[in-house]
């Protein structure tokens, strides 16, 4: 990740906090922590921050690779994707799938969302390659995406305030 700067605080008793400032991760810890406790706390919170802030792959190829992994791990290889790429002309949808060809388009508005949110949209669109429409069975498959419910909440708020 980025450079890590540890700040010890006499006022902080138990909690550890991290935030990104420019290209530095600032980690605030209680001053009384030992060096061993500091190493453990800092590595844990930096990893948590890394997972939380993982952003979408930049290229269409990376997007396709991510979809391939999700298809294998989440959808048991059932999706038949013709092509997948980022598009800039989807302003009212997060993604789309042509069920006849399996071509998937993902709105470039999702380039800045956490990885689990993008994964949820990818899984949703890939399910359309083998289940058209939004039936109960469709949702059973789409809801297999990691943190699907949380991603739905994120997208609802993002559409209202963020994009």
C-alpha cells in the first residue's frame, strides 16, 4: 500500500484508526502500545483499509479477468459472457447484459466504488446470461455475490449522493 505514518496519542485508550492523507496512510494508536502490539494493530488496520478502499480494475481486460474469477467462484461457471467492457454512456444503469450474446457493459461511474460493489454488479449482469429477467431464481443467484446486500445499499446511496 502507500507509506504508513504511525501517530501515538496519549488521549487514545483502546482504538486504532487509519485514514489516507494524500499518498500516506495515517494510523493513530494509543501511546501505551508496545512495539509488538503496534506492529499487529497497524498491519491489521492497514489491511482492513486496503480491502475497504479497493477500487475497480482500470482496463477492460482486468474487468474481464475479475468477472471470470467471480463466475468460477460465485456462479459455478454457469455464466457465458460474450464480452465485457466499461462504457461511458450508461447514466441511469450500473450495467447491462445482452442476453442473446452475453455481452456485458459496466458503467464507468463504478470505477471509483469499492471492489465488493463492482463484484455485485458483475455477478448481477452475469446471472442474466443464464437467467433472463429478475425472477426469484435470478435473485437467489445474484445474491450470492459477496456482501450483495451491503453493495445494494451502497449503490442506492451512491446514486442519490455520489454519482
